[in-house]
């Protein structure tokens, strides 16, 4: 009889441990290697929403590297940092880029809320939400090669994606983003 209770207790403990591991793994799957040159960390948050109900962006932050892009004729082999934040009923936009030859440019300006509406059109048209919850980091890379994306909505919803090795956004979306930030820079500067 003692063995029966012991067996049942052991079975319950194993079931509880397995259930905890399963619940944790549903939150995200992770693949890590040592944090040395070439070490890789991959995470997939499976509960990160792939559909965003809101269409009111309050913050947009992105770093896009085209340093190693095969085709980058329209926007150059550059690293772009694109930021837009709603502040005091206007949008503060920061736009900068650099390349490996040492050339660079940057601008900071204020514009109206229509900028965020146009930005949301790009985010929606190319379904940026499909990438939400992905994190991929390779240590020891000499430069930023991938893309990061952090979009915050008025509803509290958020898109967050990080990949420092390779890009995930369609090239056409990158062109539209760079043109939106760059075109606004020229318009506001004049």
C-alpha cells in the first residue's frame, strides 16, 4: 500500500514538473549558446500578438541595416535609425544614417499627426505584426547587420522584434520607411 501512495505521489510530481515546463515553453522557445563571438540567442514569444487592433502609433523606433544588402540602390548600403514619438500634440521625428565610408546624415524635426497615420499605413500594409515576439542575437558581429523594430500603440499594444544578423522586413517596406522619414526631413527643412 505504501508503494501505491509513493507511486501516485511520484507520478503527480512528474506531471506537475512536466506541466510547468510545458507552460513555460509555450511562453517562449529559446535557443542559446555561449555568449562568445558567434554565440547565438534565439527567442520566440509565442504569446506575442500577431494582430494589433489599434491603429494609433504613439512611438516608432527602428534600426535598419542595409550594409550587407544585395540590392540597396534606392536607399544605399547604410544603417538607418528612424524614430518618431508623439509629444505635445505633434510628432518629434529623428532620422539618421551612416555608411562604412564614414558618410552620414541626421535630422530632427517636428511634424503633425498625419506622419503617424502614414507610418501606420506602412506597418499595416506590410504586416509588421507577423514578426512580433522574435529575438535573434549573434554576439561578436562587427556591425549592425539586421533590423530592430519597436512600435508602441495608444492602446498599450506593442510590436517588438530584434535581429542583429539578418533583416526581416521586406525591402519595399524599408524603402517606404526611409522615404517617409527622409521626404519629411526635406519638406520640413525647406
